[in-house]
C-alpha cells in the first residue's frame, strides 16, 4: 500500500552514520511512504560516509545538503530546514526507524495540522510521557505547560525527537542557536516554544511509532552523562538536588530568558 504525503518533506540530519541512514530510508520505502521531498542534511561526515551518501542519494532520490566543515547539530538542522520547500516537515534523526503503524498515525497528524492553523507540531516519540496531557483525538493529546507542575520534563514541550512541524516553524520560534552544545540548543528551542505560546500534540503511546536504534558499529554521536542513571544513594541525593535546581532555573528561564 502506498501512502502519499506531497505536503511533507522528510528532513533527516546525519553525521557519520550512513548505515543507520540507509536503514531509515529503506524502512520508509518498505512502508510505502512517499514524501513531497526528502532532504538529508550532513554535518561534514568522514570520507567513507560521504562516499556512501552519494550512493544512497542516487538510490533513494533525496537532496543532500552538505557543508565543508563540521558545524554542529544546530547548523545541521538550520541548513536542512532552509532547504525545505513544502508546507510541513517530518524531522527525524538518522538513528530512528519508523514502526509499521506510523503511516496511519502520520495521516492523522497531518489532518490535525491542516484543520488547526494554530497547531505548531505533533510529536511521535519521547523518553518519558509529557507530564500534563489533555486528550485530543485518535490517540493524541495536547501538551499543557503548567507553571505549577513540579515535573522538570514539562519544559520540553518541544523536543528534537521525531515530530511533524510546520516548515515555517523558525519564523515563529527562531532558528537553532549555533556554536553551543546540542542539548542546550534544544533546550533554548523548548523555552522559545513555551514563551511564544507554541501548541503541540503528543502521541500517548509514544514508544510505538518510532524506535531509536544505536548499534555498536554506529553508536550515538551525542555523549550523555551516565552518572545520572546510577542507582547508589549518593547519586540519588545528588540527582534530587540537581532536579530541584533545574526546576527553579528553567522556570526563571521561561519567564526572563532572552533568546
């Protein structure tokens, strides 16, 4: 079965993970998803990956947006989004794989976006459920940011995880800030989303539409702080203190941060 999405560009950011990229493109092809355009934004990968990108470009008919030097994820997202010409963007990093049920839910998400001009994005994946959700329709809920909610995850109404957004997204929420760490750039975008009254939907069963796959051959290119995941009592106390500090800091950022 074919699923035609002429209004959507599939935007994929890539860096040194051409096998993961091939898996992602192949998965969409096998699902019968046909997009108005496919843009792969590469952040100056190593030579062997660039050579593979050229082969994949011929096979999967995407537009490759490259750069002569590595400039970080923010620049990679910015230049990729700049190349999009369709009304909507499906943003997916190269280490994800769509589930068999995704196309039907993508159809629903696109319908919601077309019907509600105030809807800025629809999220398909997360590590944790968004803290406050208002049931919407067809397995989706609207994310509600609440000043009084004490869960720090509330600040991430926006996330770099797979989502559908309007291609005019940057016009409302500004571009990704370049020259800083990717986690901080994502956080600043999330703060901007709240400050400018962004409206987004969240798929309730958020682990069922996309799967994140990091192989030993192509591990994640974003380092994470593993100490936060340890379970000894000292780390738990530190984590509790850190989260209280983060809650206060993020609250102040939403109120006063100039982006």
